[in-house]
């Protein structure tokens, strides 16, 4: 365990780190094998993590001085009506913004998510979904395809953060 911790000295450790460690130390033949045999949902080494409701998460983020954003809602396997309801519900719970620019969004998806944010007076954020070595095909700030997050998005978030409640 100590070797595992020293192998990843920074950051929040996830199942992806466990899989990477097992693979790098030749304990498994591939990263997917770790999830399929050991650490995937329902597997012998899977441990449930403590989950908090969305309202509690938003409150905790704000208490720590952060801003709460809903990441890539089109990946939640919801239809547009359900996403609109989720954004509205979370907006009423204090959500600050929604990821309206994302590297896998089609133009229609981006426009729809940005419209939902606007309807709820929420900020729009954008991201590449960079996760370091866990997603080596995604580079910080560039993502996939033609991802472009205008600097004005950052400026609006920065301004809102400086003027938080």
C-alpha cells in the first residue's frame, strides 16, 4: 500500500490509479482487466464510495470557496428534457454553472446545454476532460476534435468567483 501511495504522490487516488499501478507492475495484462476482474462495479475488490446528494455537494464546494459546475451533462444517459430538469433543479440548489463546451459535444448539444444554462442564469464552462495519464489521448486544454473555449468564459467565471455570495 505504501508503495502504491508513493507511486502517485499527488492528487486524489481513484480506481484508474489502482489499475495503472497493477498494470505498470505487471500484475495484470491490461488496464481493462483490472476493472473486469477486480475493481469494476460488483467485482471482488470493489468498494462502494460514500456519495453525497447534489445539494450537499454544492454546499460543500461553496463552503470550501469553490464554484460548483455540472460537467458534461450529455454523458449522463439522459434525454434533453431530463437534462433541462436536472439543470433547473441544480440551479435552484445553488449550482454556479454548466459545462457548455466539451470536446465530444456536437454543435446542437453545445447549443442546447448553453441554452439551459442561460435559462437558469448559470455560467458556462468548457473543458477538455483532461485526466493526465488516465486519458493519454486528451491533452490539457485541447481535448478532442476542434475544442475551443474562449478566454471570455474564464473571465466570466473569474468575475463571478471574485463576487461570490
